[in-house]
C-alpha cells in the first residue's frame, strides 16, 4: 500500500520532469485548453482544475480552497508527460489486454470492477443518472453501457449487466488500445477506480 511519502515523491518527480519541457509542447500533446498564457485548464470528471505551467501546482477552479487529491494530481501529471498518439486507435480492449497489466489486475478489480457491481448491479437507473452528470454517452452492449472522455485522448467505457435472483451482476471496463502507450497499468487502474467512485458519489 503506497504511503503519503510515496505519493509526494511521485508528485515531485513528475513536476520536475514536466518543468524541463516547454509549456507549449505540453499543451499541444495533452489536448487541454490554456486557461491563460502559462496555465492549463484541466477538466477531470465533474471538476475543473487550473494547473500552472511552471511549478505544476493545482487549484480547483470552482473552489480554490478545496484540496485536490494527490492521486488525481499525479495521474493528471502523468498524462501530461505522456508522448500520446495523435488520435485514439478506435480499438477497445479489456484491462488484461494492456501490456504489463496482469500484475495489477487484482488491484484493478478491487478498485473499479467490484465497486461498480456492488453500487449499480441492482441500480441501473442510478448509474444512468450519475453517468449523465459526467457527460457519459450511452453505448452497447450490456444492460447499461457508457463512454466517458476522461482526458482529451483517453476514452473509457463502463459496461454493466444487472443482477437478478439467479445471477450476480457482471461488469467490465474497456479502454482504447492506445492507452497503454500513455499511462502505466497502475495509473490506468487508479483512473478506472476514480471514475467509478465519482459515479457512486454522484448517484447518492
């Protein structure tokens, strides 16, 4: 289990690496819009952050005094560091198909798949309502399926099959194949979990 010192170390390292690159290059490859000449505007789930292009400090645009979770800061900075492709591949894959993801599969299930089934396996309407608040676009198949544009170059799909008296609910989370070249398997597991828990929060 990572300690706070591990998160702080990862945050410092990401900031140092990004500080060595031109702001214009980071802006261009990320797909984010500039808030001004030296600040990124970063929509993430149902929040918007302003990220300075020098020290890479985060401010919540809606509530400057509200803390931005360390895991979210690290994930966003790792996305900014990614030498991402010009466009998504358009080929959807399961988490296990991402190179190197097998080692983190248990953590992925615990952080994302299990909470998704537990919260919404008998509550399809709740998932649909929460997904709408995050601009989720309905997709097939499943009893409920939604696509989310979590970053400009990172789409993600949640697929849920409702449970009943005979069968337990089933769920899957799909990723564009290009994600493996942008984020580590650990980051991808965190990203999926962040989306699921944000949906749970928005459904209550």
